[in-house]
C-alpha cells in the first residue's frame, strides 16, 4: 500500500511535469552503528529503500523522480548519539548503495543543516550526488531583537554562507530549505523570535533576494520550506506561517 502511494505521487508529478525529491528518514532516527545485531532499524530501513528503488525503476513514471533525500538533517543529533564522521558516512553510503544498485538514476542527496555541517561530516567523502543545504535567516543570541537592521544582517549572513559553501563543496548543491515567517492573518511581532519575520511583502522580497543569491553563488536549485500557511506547533507561534501564499 505504501509503495502504491509513492507510485501515485510519481504519476501526479509526471502529469504536472514537475520533479520529485523523496524525503526519506528524518532527524528522529536513532541509527547508532553501521549494521548487525541490535540495530534492526538501519537494516529494515535499508531494505525498505531497496524495495522503493525497485518499484521506482520499474515504474512508467520513474522520470518524475529526481532524487532521494537519504537522511534529513542528521546534524541535529550527531552529538547526542556520539556519531563519528566515519559512522555517519558509512550509514549514508549504505543507503546510497541500496538506491544506486537499481541504476544510476535517480540521484541521491542529504538535507544538511548548513555549512557548519562540515564539523560533523566531510561533504567531500559522503556518497551523494549533490547537497540539499538548509539555511534560514536566524538571529544570534547576542543580538538585540529591537535593532532595526537585525533582519537584513541575518539575511546577509546567509549570503556569506552560500558563497563559502559554493567555494568549499566538492559536489553541486541546492537550497533544500529556506524560509521567512509571514502571515496575512496576524502581525508577526512575537517577542523573542529567533529568525527573520515580517509582512507578506517582506517575505516576497526575501524570496527574491535568496533566489538571486543562490544563482549568483553557484547553486543548482532552490526550494522553499512550506507551500501554504499553517499552524504547526500550538505553543510556539513562530514555528508557523512559513508558507508562501
């Protein structure tokens, strides 16, 4: 049944003439070793990706699939699980092997949290075809939230990051996630917010700035975090209103 749902997604994408990137396992995974007793999750998930890759390779809509995002934001818990660079790279290599065994396409990627990921694993030795960079206009803890130029300063840091990453990444990269909170429903003036936010006009300006910066910095693609407005976390208003209406 689950594979049938993937097939339906591929059919819809094919008819709409758009490409899919399947977002696979997320940051809540607790992979701790490469394989073997005591780590059934890794073995089971590898087996699932093998079955999915077989289904995709035999589908009449397979051309709609651009890539698999093998592991979304592993950086969030590397330290808590004490993963070494070697372990992280071995796990990603295992997943990539399961996909690539069914043919050279689709491509494989991982959703990284930004250029700082290089401290947790080296982009040059990961078995991926391209990186999906996740960058947001975050404020720093030491910054004054009432500073009138805090928003533009946060965006400028993103420009620096894209430039640096392009100079240091040995493989192509895209903006896999970015966002700017805005809503037509209520003014986003919550105290203590940790990132840039504003009106829908501000949001549109940010999108154009980031799209231009991605192109000018050598990026190969651009995608947004959410396609429509929504309320995801009841107790954290700033987590909502990422969607471009």
